C-alpha cells in the first residue's frame, strides 16, 4: 500500500484516500458526475496497479448537428476501468454517459465503450474562441489517456448562391467558362453541374472540366454544348439550385465557292454574266453572323449577233441566147450570213424570154415550147424568111421608141426628178430616180433651223403608191429634225399617153419620223392613178402629242403604270364601291406644254392626265409623277398645279404647305400625290436661289449619214424624267439612231451660265470634224426651259477611208462654273457589229394595268391588321402618327387625321413609293421600332398574297 501511495505521489489528499482506494475512486467518479458543484475536479492521473495505459480503439469523430437532432459521440478503450467525456474543458456529468464493459478474449483485458449525446442547444449556448469540442479520458491501473478532440458544429446551407452562372453566346470551338459560387454552408457544399436537367460527368468527357473552384469549363465549344446549365449545391442539410444559364454556341456563316460564270443573258449584243455563292460553308446557325460581301457578281459580256444573209442586187441580164433567153444572177453577200445567221431565201438566178414572146421555133411561139425540150432540128426547119422579117420589124419599132423617149426627156428636163419610162415594154410600171436636196448648217443647236449640210440621196427602183397607209415611206428624218422642204415631182408615161399634163407635187415640211432610214431604200410600185390622193394625205398626218394607257378597275383596286415613263396611278382597295367598275385612263402630254410658266417658274414634270373626271372615289388615290428637280426646300419652292375645265392652270398646293385637301410627298426623283379627284396635274418649281439645280439626262446617239463616209452624232440634254427620255428614244428609233453610251446625269444650276458641248479626242488620220464646229454653246434659258422641246446638238464626222469601221471619242457636256459629264463613245459604225445598249431598265417594262391583290406589295390580311392596330388611339403615342413618322412622313399629318383610316392612307402612300423595290423590310423595321410586332415581311412571296397570315414570327411575315 505504501508503494502504491508513493507511486501515486500526490500530497496529503492522495494519502488519505489510499486505505479506501476503491471507495474513494467511486467517490471521485460521483463528484465528476456532479460536475463542479463541489468545486472539486477529477485528477489528471490516478495511481493504479502495474499494467498498461488505456489504448483507444475508437475515438470520437467530428460531428454535425442537423436541424434539432442531437448527435452521439462515442469512444472505446482498453484496458479501461472508467471513461469520461470532457467538453470545452469541463467534465460531462456521469448521468449523461452510457457505458458498456466487455472482455477482450485474446488479451484478457477489459474493454470499455462510452458515448454521450450533444444537443443543438448545448452547441448554440457555447460561446468560445473555437468550435464546441469534446474528448474522452480513460483510466487504467497504470494511468490515464486522452483521445483526440472532436468538434461538434451545427450544419446548415443558405438559400442564395453567392454567384449564379451567367448565360453565354460563344462561337463554335470557343471556350466556355461558367462561374458558380455555392451558398455558404456547414459543412461546405459540394457542387454538381446539370445540363438540361441531366448531370454532367466530366470524367467521361475530356472536353469538360468541373474541378476548378466549382466552375464549369468547356475547352472547345461544340454545337451539342448548347443548352441550359444549372449549378447544384448540396451538403448533409439540403440541396440548392442556381438560376439556369443558357449557353448558345453559334456558327458564323461562311461563303461557299463561286459557281461557274453563267452564259451571257442575251443571245447577241451586250449583256451580262453572273456567278453566285451561298452562305452555306457553313450556314449561319443559332444567330451567327451572315456572310459579309456580295452573293452575286456580274460582269458584262458581248456575244456576236447572228447576221442573216441578204441578196446583192441582180446582175445585168446576159446576152440573149439562141434559145431566146437571157439570165441574171445574184449572190448572198450583202451581207453574207455570219455567226449562225440564215442563208438568203429565194433563187440565186433568174431566166426569162428576151424577145417578148416573138421568138418562133417550129412554127410555134416560143412560150408554147418548153426551153429544155427545144431541139436543133426544130430551128433548122423554121422559115428563114419569117424570122428575118420579124427581126427587122422589131428593130424598126425599137428605133422609133428610142427617138420618142429622147424627145420626151428633153421636153421634161426642167423637172427635179428624172423619169425613164419603160411601160411600153413592161406593162405600165416604171423605175425612177428620186433626189432630195437640203441645205443648211447641220451644226446649229436649234433643230428647227436649216442645217448647213447638203445632203443628196437617190432612190432607184419600182414605185407603187397604192395605199395612203404607206405614207411613212415618203418622208424622212434620218439626220435632223425637222427637215427642210422636200419637193417630189413624178411624171408617168401613162399620164402623157392619156393627155394628162398635171404634175403631182408634195411639199413635205415638218413631217418628221416618217421617212425610211438607212442607205438601201426600196419602194414598191403603184399605179399612177392612186398617186395623187396619197400625196395629198401626207400633208394631214397627225402628230403624236400624248402617251396613253387604260385599265378597268373595280372594288379590289389596282395599279395603272405607264411603262418607261415613271408615271403610275394606285387605286386603293375599296376606293371604288362594290359591284362597280370603271375604265380608268392615264395619259402624258408630249406636245407643246399647255402650262405656260410665268416669270422664273419652271415646269419640272410632264403634264399627266388621269380620268374619267366625273369618277368619285371613297379613298384617296395615289398619283406618282416624276420630276427633274434636285429636291431641296432651301433652293426650290415646288407647287402642284391642276388644269381647270376652261384650260387654265391653278395652284392646288405648295409641296411644303399644310393642307387637308391633298397630300404631296416629294422624293428625289418623283412626287407622290394623294388626291380625291381626277384631272390634269403637273409640278412647277420656282428657284429661290442660284443654287437651285435641275437634273438633266445627257445621251449621245449616232447613225450613218447619206454620205457613206459621214457619221452623225446627236447629243441630247433633256429633263431627267423617263417620259422625256422616252420621247428622244422614239424619235431616234424612227431616224435609225443608235444609243452609243449609257445616259448620265448632269446637275444644271440656275446660275444663268450657259452649257457647252464639245467633241474631244477624235482619232487623227481616221476621222475629222469640220473646223470650228467641235464645240457648241447653248444659252442658259434654252437649257433651263428645255422641257419645251428636247435639246440636242448635232456633230458630223467624216472618215478618211471606207475601211474605218470603229469610232472612239469623248463628248464633254459642261456648264460654265458648274457640273461636267463625259460620255465615252466607242462603237462600230457598222450596224451588224454594234453593241446594244438598253434604253430603259427591265423593271419599267411591266404590264400597264394590274388589278386585285397582286397589284399591292402588302398582303390584304396583313394590311387590315396593321390598320386595326394603329388606327386605335394609344396613350403612349404608338398609333398612326408614329407609323407615319417611322415611314419618313413628318409633315402635314392633319391630312391623315381627316381620313376614316389614317393608317390605310399611309400604307397607300407606302405602296406608291415602293412600287419597284417592294421593300417590305423597311416597313417591318418601322413596326419593330414602334414595338407593336416583331416580324420580317420580306419572306412573304407573291404567291402567298391571298393566303398570308398575320402572326408574330420572323419566318412567316407580320
């Protein structure tokens, strides 16, 4: 006992306990169970019998309290006489311990297992510098051992993520990084990624990495990586979902290879070839950018035109053969067929009797015997006396005839036309020589003045003036317009034989565009008795003064177009009452304008008439009139005028004025007018400053002169309106003119400076022009008011040799102290080798009248919905006024306010402005900006006009 006491070493208290070691031990255990109520603490070590210290088989683990559920801490040691828990430096009461004691069979040592429960309240009540902790203390005979400290924490997981993943749009093969910071929690939450609600396994996909600080990394984006991604955070308490992030992997479009160049679009002449490529390599996907650049390329091409063969003139008749026949031949060489052209049709040789049936063979007239069946035996059997007597009589008759014709020609030598009569032999039809003589200066600017160029043409061939409808064959304007006087005198042998001495005369003054043009002129024959009435009818030829088109329209409305003039008329749907139809006409005055401008006022447009005048419409119709003004409110004051029934012109409104009777919208090249009544309208302009500009169209035409070595150039300066240029084209077609260069625009200022037109860079040693005529000047007033008559200047060039077939030069048109344009002439003077330059664009060659839904660009069902939407007042201003504003209609809105459906009238105006381009995208963009719809109208095809559905999809229209 003394040894044990010495071993325990500990002072008086320890010795006092030695006699009752067992009892004292339990007393100490009870005191420990009581806690610190008595102020005593358990010793750190208790003396024991010889043996080993306690060895912990199981130590308490860190634990988390979930919600309000207590947790159990457990420890096991051997050999162990007692085990107690100490938490936060204080002994746990014995009553809170649950212990079990067993015997280890292999070693014979006692094994004791103890566990306690720790509640949420205990942990929450603890306030210390560290987490709540507990450890075990085990006693054996040799001493005590302590276990590891196990921390006890309250587990939780907050609701909100510290950082949610954000949606991304990335190009294909780009890197995607989605950041996720889970909510705060104990223990720390583990993160899992979901794609479209399916877990992502980064171990199976090397392209995906989820290990880097909870972030999701996709190294190279694929199309399959598009989707909705969610970050899932979880611990022992709960699971939390982040907001979904949408990832879009897009593909920017790439061009395919160019296709081969197409064949030339024209069989012959000047045309174009094109090649195309598509944005399909790859095609744009998931909002990827469309390819930049042009999808179609065009280049000009020239194909050789097929030239059909044409006969040369017949050769002279051959000498009369023994068979009483003579021959003549012709060749297909004027020109010969080229480039696949047709060979001449008809016979290449002719034969006929050369004695007018007087040749006798075998006592029979020659015409009763087939030439191929004649035999030499028949000729030998003929009567020589009869033959010689017949030939003698013929010789006498011919001599008498020659003497008579000679005397007759001397008596008619004062005539301007030589007539050689052979009617006695040919049966009454005669050949004649037709000469015209014109004098004047061809280079004067005023086409009404006599040109200073002597032109002489001779027409040889049979003439037959049988029908007054052939009057176009008797006038000519192939060089200048108008022509000088033409005097035709024809004397027929029939008239002489009948005792008729009157000579028919035709004075053809100022009848242009009726003579055939070209160098080879042929006339058919006519009996002399029909000649006089025909020549008298030529003097009463009507002149063309207007272009006109008509169409029948009903309740569905439609569009009336004057091709190649820029003039059109839009009849809206419902403007004509149901079950009614009207024949509506439209015409353009091409004669002398009836509107006589006063002072500085200038006519800027053609005079357009639409009717019938007594027609009443319930909705304003749209009239489009082209003009030649360079639109600017600073320099022009433009008016719309109407002709009254008395023929006077009165002003309807100024384009810039506010009016509820009509509406004018001025575009750069046309004016769109909304009207309620038909009539004759025109635009006039009053220049406010010298900077007011008229747009002129300049063009050069050329044709061969009567002299085979001369070539004529005619330079036109006309108002830049399609109808004015069409009149020039019509005149040139009659004169045989060829457009040599595409027309260009010239800005002519109202600064009173004149216009100069000059020919430059004429090839020396090939061509020459008359001295002092290479440059011509036109007074300002003549150009400024050129709408009275097309202004043109004529230049006559002469080639040195007939072998020169190419002409290359420049035409310079410039206003002094103003704009300048250069026309490059490079052409062949041979008609068969010329390149064709189109006069008008293809879009202008449409049908004059279109009726029903196909005449409009906006489908009727869509139009109804737009009107229903925007005609309703809106507090935020999203009504028809904003629709007008988005369509560049910013003035005179009071006019639309007076209409029963303002939106419908605005759409009518849109239809009139976009009749050629049909730019539905512009209207769709306007509607998108307003916020009413999200659409793209351009995908609506014309075949869907009657079935169009109004929806809010970009793929299907409005």
